[in-house]
C-alpha cells in the first residue's frame, strides 16, 4: 500500500500523482518507472518517474488518462491508498558529460523529461529543452523545465507561441541553426513523437535516445508483453530499457503491438463508465 500525497489535474487529461514511497524515493534515478495498480481489479500500468523527494519520501509521476485504469487513478484523492506501487524499475538513463543535449518532451513526457534534463545539466552539459504541446493550455511545468535548461523552446499547433509547427520540424531547425553541434537528443512522449524525433535526427547522425512505452504486465522481465525489436534483436523494455537508440527501434512493430488491446480497452472503459455513472 502506498498513500497518495497529491493527485491533481495539471492540464486536461494529464494528472500528477505524488505518492508516499520512502524506499523508492531513496533509490530512484532519472528514466526509471514504477508499476501501479489503482485497485486490485485493475491492470498493472507503468508510469515514468517525473520527480522524487527523499526528505518527503515521495515519488511523483505524470500520467495521461487513456483507459479504465488511468481513469480510476485520476479519480483517486489525497489520502487514498494505492494497492500496488512497485519500483524503481528499468535501467536509469546513462548520464554522461557529452557537451550539448537536446531534451524533448511531449504529453506525459514533459514531466518525465524533467529529471533527465536536470541530471544532464548537473553533469555539466548544456541542456536545450524542447516541449511539444498541441495548444498553450496543454503546457505544464514550464518554469520547472526552464530552471534546468540553458535554452528553452516550445513547438505547438496554435498561435500562442512563436514555434507554430510540428516537433520534428522545430527540432530540425534547432539542429540546423546551432553553431555548436548537438551531441545527443533524448525524447520522451507518445510513440509518434519519439518516432518523429528519431527520423528527424537520423540524417544528421545525432545519437537519439527514446524512452519506449509498450504494453507492460509484470515489469520485471517475466511476461514478454513489453517485447520490442531494436537493431534486429528482441529486447524487453522493462529490464533492457526503457531507453533505446531511436534509430534502431522497429517502430512499425511497436505501433502495431501498442494497438493489440485497443478494442478491449474501449469495451472495458464503456463497461466501467456505465457502472460508475449509470
Ligand atoms: Fe513483462 Fe516486460 S512487462 S517482460
């Protein structure tokens, strides 16, 4: 059991979850994730750790409401107990001093990229942050990300920001306009964002790491649900990742596998909503 210290809606459809988890808070590193079950009937869902506080013994994640389990999680309140909260899982990000790192985050990945950007900055790198949102009202943690960035950009599809374009185009523009070379790109967000960033950097040969988000069950390498192909080899995202070289990922397979339970998820959500809101 882990007690919820804070659960709040950050922007439409994205929620922050801060949980009292002293053992996890002591051990977590950037890029790792937790497995959460909102109740004993729900599925196990992986959430990337977006922040932690050892004094407060808390671990924070940002999650997108997509199916029944995340809907259930979004209705939980401060003081509620989460029956399963396991972690930290997965390999931490390989943080090194390499020069200039471009961190890209979109959707829940805006939260998830924060500890990665912070760690690269603390390691002495120049950090350029690029956040992708469809519209200005979907942006959160702007100041937090700015505080760990040397340079800050936003790509959006509305007229609120200067950079009105798709993330891959803004990313390419940053790469082309820079006098110094960008040594690494790190992208976290929806599968399409990570795919698009990897495609954008490929012609420039910039190392691009992505934090993959396949369906997971146990999160400890035993079920095979999170299988992905990287460089022609089968990898389990939960134990071999979640970070992989975006230029080597078999994206077509990942897109297809993520859709495996799409119809069942819709049915489950409709059934649950009828029960909760008859
Ligand atoms: Fe089961 Fe990764 S989630 S092997």
